[in-house]
């Protein structure tokens, strides 16, 4: 007997399971996974369901789909279905569904992958799959017009999703840039591993001053400049909060560490050197003060890579306002729609997105959330993977 996990309406596991086929009550949900599989030549894998299937018999379907079993995550369920139905071993680590929705007692996740080769060997699950074939857009549309395809509401958009997603593994609403001509980098938590030092300083300052809400404040102010941080404290904790004392103490504690050593994030110099060698103008857009930014980047050996430095004390509106990124693009003479923005924080991603750039998120202290995934062009675990991805694209042809 196959058992399925039951989720509540917030997609939180209830801890209960039910045999497959059990009708759920209102507010209870199963997890269903689907996958769009493409080859590198841009052809889409589709499957025809066996005539014995209870639903949609003998109809053409997308690459695969199935119920997540008890204990499955969305990724592990999709990986398992790929192997069971098609004999494909697919790794969905460090990626996410291209879209999801909730309806009819199920959460539906849709994954998209591009295989590394066009020479794909399939082993079909005969009780589920009658046949498969690789189709281009024209062939897919022809099957739709002949009413031979399960009528998904998005069936005409699948190839558009693919072309927006690859190279890469995620959907960004504005597709891919035709060419990358510039790049702007945040500093703290992105190039320099300073956020951990600063977080420790905030914790220690909170202990000394008796400030009990430090975790909330750290998250809310991550990526913000001095003015925005001050405004948050006074708005949230009242005009009588001694913000200046708290701020001075955190700064003192952090600098006691950073004045001795500035830790550099993995891949920071690697990606800066690679972009510079290709003639890409680079800028910094940091919420930190200019004197601190220049000092720390210089001591870290990274300042020499940058053509412009824009900092929190140079703008009236801090992140998430787009001003700092707009100024950075102007400083290097590159239009935002031809420029990448590398960020680790939610406020930074919001700022770059609103400036019209292509945000690349490298999560640091706070994992990527639903909003930042949606606003990001790409999300990578580190700058190393980001550099490797960019080297594999044709978006970085050397600028003249």
C-alpha cells in the first residue's frame, strides 16, 4: 500500500499520512510533482499515457508527473518519478520548481530541467507510459491543435518558460539578458564574510544593553544603510530608544574584529577577475559608509577590480529603494537592463530588481525566500557556482 503525506493549507506537513486514493477533507492537501524535460537542442520530452489509465488515457502528457509519497520532498519525489517512469537519474539539488500552485486538495510543483546531452537513453515504465518522443514547438502545437494533449492551462507557454530559463534552472519574468555589459556587487555578506562578524556584534551589544528583539531587527535591517536602519529602530521601538548608543556599540565591537582581519567570501576574487578579464565594468553598491567600504575592500585585495564605488552615505534612499543601484549603473555607464547585480540580502535583491537589473542572489545569513527567488534572475549557493555558470554562457562575450 502506498501512503502519502498530508499537508495543511500553508503547506506544512501535518504529520499524518493516508493511503493513496483517500479523499481528503477541506484544508488538507497532497503534494504532486511534475517535470518538463528538455534536451540541449531545445526539444521537449513528452509521454503518451497508456490506454488503461483511469484519467486522460492515451493522451499526450508533459515529461512526467506523480504523487509525492510519504517522506518525500518535492525534489526527491520528482527525482524518483523521473527514474521510475523514464529511467533517468536527475539531480534537482540547488534548484527549485519553476512554478507551483494550490488547487483541489493538492499542491502542484512543476520542475524544469535541461539534460547535459542530446543522446538520451530512456527506460519506460510500461504500466504508466505507452511511448515517448522529443518534440519542438511546432510539433507540440500541432498535437495541441489535434486535441491529443492533456489541456493544461499553460500548455502554450512551456517553450517560452524553457527559453527564459536556460541556460540556468529558474524562471525570471524578463527572460535572459541578450548580453551582459556590466556588473554591480554588494559588499557585506557577498564579497566579504563580514555579516557573521556584524551579527555577533549585534548579539553582544543586545546582551550588554538588554535589547531583547535583536533577531527581528537583524533580519529587518540586513542590507540597509545607516539612515534606513535608524528609521526602522525609531519607528519600531519608539523615539525614546537610544539607537545611537546601540549603533555605536555594535560598530565598535565589529571593528575590533574587522580592523584585524577582513574575511573574503569563497569565489569573490575568482568572479571579479573573470569579469574584469572580459572587459566588464564593475561597481560596488554597498549600504556601508564609503570610508569603511574602501578600507575593507582595499585590505581584502579587491578594491583594484572596481571602476566605481557607490555607498550608503552617497544616497538619500537606502535599499530596498533602487537609488543605489541606479547610481552604480550610471557610474559605470551601463544600462540596468544589461547589468547584473550580485546580492545576498532581501533588501538588496529588491533594490536591484526595482532598478531594472538582473539580480543574482548568493544567500548568506538568511536563505532565499519565495519573494527573493521570484525577483532574482539566478540563485547560487556561492560566487564560485555563479562564476562557473557565467563562464558557460555566451552572455559574457568580451566587451570592446
